[in-house]
């Protein structure tokens, strides 16, 4: 059966909050067959599979199967924890990198070390790294150096860099342009809330841009206008569960199922069908995360587990 919708979502974090909260981005296919989830950004633990089973039991109208999951590193010095999860599950992969909140703690992590860690078969991306001028948890000079180091590793390996950018549009655009001048590299600006100028400059450099439930909020007219204007082959969808639930569910804990609302709004904004958003975001995921195999290894087992 043709999928009804493909979108991006975030598996809820149940225990953590603040800078260390667990966040997941998934691409979902919902149709007559089980919903297929491609988790392209986040941190998780085996307990989350149990939480997923509980969610399916609570929402029987949603049949869900994980197909691929990419869990995201925030500290290289704790990468072994993330890698252990990826090694345990056949269809789970991971990134390696340092979140800007922790940039000052890992300035001793050399580019060569980042590159070396990507040689593991389960490491499919770098990051997340970037600039966060909202919290400024790390000195801005350290954030910039960390970002540039990750870009160098992405350029050398050809693996995508997951970029965090908040309240730092001009510096982010400047760095991306300067670094692209040294050689192109694949990357995505996740949970995009920047301005039109950053979006256009990022697209011009060949980057992807990912949207969350924020795009559904009543006051997000400018963000929707940006989403409408972007090339179809450069967009992704995500949630930031348990935060940023789409407008219809605002104030509630965000859930993966709610990403359907985000996808619907994006489809309306771009004047295309939900099916088209489904097809395009799925294709975009695999074009960016090229090391992730299109054929899932253990989806059937996970589906059976979720329905048990």
C-alpha cells in the first residue's frame, strides 16, 4: 500500500531535561502497513524501546516499526555510550561530536580523532556541533572552534554534519561560507528557527534544513514562508519531543505521532499533497545520511516486539 505520509519526528525523552535531554528525529511512513520510523537525530537508550511499546499499546491506531535510527552524540568523551547502543541494535546508527553547550570541555578533541571514530561501521554522521547564543553555555570562541573542527571532519569523511544554530544566524552563515570556500561538506541545520537570510545562504551552499512543530505555531508565519520557499530536495521534518508539540497539541507532551500535524502544515504551506511530503522527506534522508543502508535489517523483529 502506498504510504499516506512521511515526516520527521522525535521520540519522547522521558527522564532528561535541559541541555542533556534525549531528542530523536525520525522519518515516518504511515499507511496500511506499520509506520516506518527512520530516526535521524537524538540520544536514546534501550529503555526507549520499552517506552515505544507502551506508546503503541496506548495508541493502538498507530502501528509503528523502527527501521533505522541515528542517535546523536553530544560529547565525544562519552561516545562509547552512544556507540554501545548502536552496536547492540541492528538498525541503530550514531554520530560522533560535541554539542556547542560542551564545546569548551572538548577543545582537546582533534579533527583526526573525530575522523578516526567515523571509521566504525555504525558511525554515520558528525555532530551535533554548532553555535548556541541563546544559552551561551560555552564561550563563543570555543563554540566556533568546535564547529570548524567538525566541519573539517565532515569534509574529510563525506559524512553529514548535524548543525545546531540558535540566535547565531550571522556568525553561522559566515562560518559556513568561509568553510565551504575550503571545500564542500554535507550538513543539515536541524530544528531551524533562523531567518530567511541564513536559510538562503545555507541552501546556496548545498545544506539541508529541518523543521519542527514550531512551523505550525500561529505566530510562525515567517518560518512557514521560509519553508515554502525552499527547494523540495533540501527539506527535512523533525520534532523536539517532549517539547515543541505542533499547534494542535501545544501545551502537551510532544509525541512521534504528532509529527503528522507538522507534515500536514508543511504540505499545505508548500501547496503539495502529504504523499509528496512523505516521498520527498524520505528520499532526502537517505541522500543526506548515505552511510545508512536503505534496507532495514531488523524492522520486522522490532515491529513484532512493539505489538507484543
